């Protein structure tokens, strides 16, 4: 008999070998394992929303690094008007655009309009600041500037100026400490236009109870009536808009740009002091 011939295991040995491949999932439960077919953890379902959101954030961080937080147009505005003294300041608000309201309702599966009814409000407002009755500064997906023109639906409240201040100082005081949040971070249902207006006024010592009541809306109440995914989805959309807007303004020298939720699409430099252009007449350069 060959001494190296494999020896058959006894029933007791088989039991001991089997016990080596037993996984204890709880104090009383066991799950049998097989040497050749171990129990593997179930594969996790891919979270497409998180993957897309992370990708957008990385692209946005890259744009922040390349172009800075401010848009080309707003840099031009501060360069042209930053030293202008603020003699008159007001907070303005208008109902959000119908297209934006429709968009929110589609994202929320109809719950956005239902939330209005539950809260007993007709509409929510877009907030902005009016400087010297000449300029609007606001925050949508980016901080924007445009020449002021009274809107027929506009409501406004005058803000007392307590000390001499220019436009650049107003912005610098508001941005100080967390420039990224001030310029770049935005969520229409959280860190939005009203939060930005409130920050500008508070950081400059211009906020009071009357203005606060005018500016603040019950966003927390609104969020309670919306599906939990809506704020993050809205943030992803505005992040994409921020990326496209800053790239568009940078590549066109501020000539073209847009603002989500606003009619500011196209050439927004009308309020800037532009350099004189050269034209030709009868073969000679003419300044105009």
C-alpha cells in the first residue's frame, strides 16, 4: 500500500473542516461557506446622482482655480465703478420668473406649487441691491451686475447709509473671510439671493429689523414640503450654469453672459465705461 496515498477523512474531521468556513452573522445565526464558493458581499448600486454631482464639483473647482471666483463682467464693473460713492441704497425684490417656477415644479414632481398652497403664499421673490438708482448687484449662479431699470413688479425698501462708503468697500466687507461662499457657492433653495443680500447688508452694518423682514423668506418652510433630492438637484443645475457663465464671459471679454432665473442674457456691459472705439471715415481714423 502506498503510504502517500490520500487518506479518507473521518466524519468528525469533515465536520471540523466544514466549521472552518462558517461565518457568524449574529449571536445565534450562522451562514455556511464553501471553500470554492465563498459568500461575497452584494455589489452596491451605483449612485448616479452623487457621481454626477462630484464630477460637476471637480469641474467647478478647476474653473475657480483658473478664472477666480468673480465673473469677468463683475471685475470690469468694479474696475469702472468701484470708487464711486454710495449715496443711495435700496433692496429690491421681484417674483421669480415663471420659467424658473415651472422648472422647480418639474424637478419636484409638482410639489413646488403644492408647497405654495400649504404655506399660503402666491410666490417667492428674487432679491437684489440697487446702488444709486444706477446699478443692480445680485447673486444667481454667480454674482452679477447690470444697469438698473425699474421693474413694474418690483418692491423695494430704502436702506439708510450710516457712513461714507464706495462700491468696492461694500463688496470687500461682504466677501471678507469666506470669498468662495460669497462669490461662487449658490443654492436657490438655501445659500441663495436673499442670503447674499442679507450678508452684504449685515457685514456692512446696514441691516435692521425692517429690512430683515423684507429680505427674508420662509425657505425652511418651503423645503419641508419638497422632496429631499430637490435642493441638491437645484444646486447641481446652478453649478453647471456658473461654470458656463464664467467661461462664456471670460472668452468674450464680458460681452456675453447670462443669469439663471433672470432676463440678463446677452451683452451686459451697457453700464460700464467703455473705451472709445476707432472707426474709419474717408480713409482716416475717427474717434467715436
